[in-house]
């Protein structure tokens, strides 16, 4: 990921909900929208890394699979006297609005409807949750211009990577980046929390058993929905397991994997010293694997342990 272009994008906060525009729709884990009223609007592209924050903390990161462009009608509001867009909305005083620029107070702003060019990323394949792992000050310091106030700002990917103490957390992102760049033959495999009906089906099939650690209270078990990005942006269902909540997360990060030569659990060396996890290393799974699940676990292994000889 040597010469990776990365963007820090503001997912929520003052700039995204101010009185002078009508907001955006975002789901940080799969897409992000902006329009051509934003500086740098035309620059983020397929293959770039997208890092989302909420001004206080890091939320997560991914790689852009595509940027869909379109047009939309957008209302912008300004002061009826000086026409500037910096308007304060007041909750306890009337009139409700006040211009920051000229001090004019008013109830009805000047409204212009204009056509804007819209941009919307697709980035679900590589998404990693990193909530709270870095704070806003640290993220600003990793930008190419630390004093930037823009909602789309260039970020130094290598320093971001280093700030997260190595590459483990970013492994799914980097597997997706290889895939987007065409450097990887296999589809990207991801784990997601399944729908409740799907969970019910798995509970009926497997009972109150985590596939990795054995008996567990039903409340601690999640439906790990196994799927691969057959084509970027599209996901194909493969099946599922019941996994204890923490193991589900560690599996998605590649810290837990299943060896395709023995079908035994492999706990990453970085967490093997923790007794709860280390004692599972080398143990068999508690469920019989279907052929589809074996294929899926093999691909997961190749992503999670790319340098291991068993991946070949
Ligand atoms: Zn004004």
C-alpha cells in the first residue's frame, strides 16, 4: 500500500448538519455521499482508502470500490440582507435565524434551489470498524494539511497505518484493496451479523453452541453471516455459523481463522497469550462443515494469513 491515496471524510458533525444545507444520507460501513459544493469533490476515486470520523473519534476505514455520480436538487439558504450562508439557528429567541456575517435577524432565509453533481462511494467489502481507536486530534495530525477544515481531506495512509500499531486491524481493508486493484484472484470474504430470522435458523440447527468455543448462552451468540464479494459491491450468500460475540469480531479481523489443511482453529500469535483465546488454538470446530463452508473458510484463511505456506 506504498503510494496509497487516502481521504479523511467527516461522517457526522456540525459541517454535515448546518443550517445552510439540508444534509446527506450516510451509512458509514457501506457508502458515503457528498456533492460538488465541497472542496476536493472530484478527487476521491476507486482504489483510494476512505477513513471516516465524526470530528471527535475515528469510526472506521475501507477502500473505495466505486464512486457513483449523479445529480440532485439541493436547497441552499442565505441571509436575505447580505446573501452570506453563515446563519445561526436559535432555539430560545425570535426571530429564529441570525446572520453571523451582518447580524441581521430573520425568520425566512433566502432559499435557492440548484442542481448539484452528487458523488456516492461504495466501500462495503473492505470496511473495518475502528470506533474510538484514534481521537480527532491524532487524526488531524495524520492529514497532509493538519490545519485543514475540509470535510474531504487528504490523509497520509502510511502514518495512519502506523498509528494503528501495525496492519492487523486493516487486513480486511488491504485484502479488499488488492481485489479492487485486480491483484487478487479470489473474492473478498467477510463476516457480518446475520438477520434475526437467520439467527433463529442457526439456533435450531446448532443449539446453544458457538462453532469455535462450544456451549454458550444464546444471548452471547451471534449469527455470523458468511459471504464473499463475488464482484465488487455485490455480495453472495454462502451460509453461516453461530459465534460468540467476541469471537465473531476476531474472526472478521482474521485474528481467528481455520486452517484449510487440518480444519483446526488457528489463533493469531498476537492474541495467543490471552488464556481465553490461546486455549482454543489447534482445537477442532464444534460443527460439521459443509463443502460451501470449507471453501469459504479456505478463502478467509488466504486473506487472514497471506504469508503462511498453508495458504498456497
Ligand atoms: Zn447577513
